[in-house]
C-alpha cells in the first residue's frame, strides 16, 4: 500500500511518541514510592500518545494507476 509522505511521517512520529511514552511510564512507575498520582499522570501521558496515533488516517494513494505525491 502506498500512502502520502505527510501521512507516513505523521504515523512514524506518532509511533515514536507512543514508544517514548511507554518507556516514560515504565520508568515513572518502577519506583518503590510510586503514588496513585504518579500512576494517574503516567496513564494520562500514555493516553495522550495513543490519541495522537488514533487521529491519523492512513488511506491508500493512487490516481489512474499512478502514485500521487503529496
């Protein structure tokens, strides 16, 4: 499947943010003194990264058999 460059870049960036958020959550919640507030903040951070990813719409790009560049 071919997608527009800006869509691919948005997807790639959102996946990177999700990966970084997951790593941050793991670090932020690994301590023995992690509070309920810490967990709530970590989940909020992870949820925001997931929302960014959910907002990206990946649609095939082709026009009359030719790939269009956008």
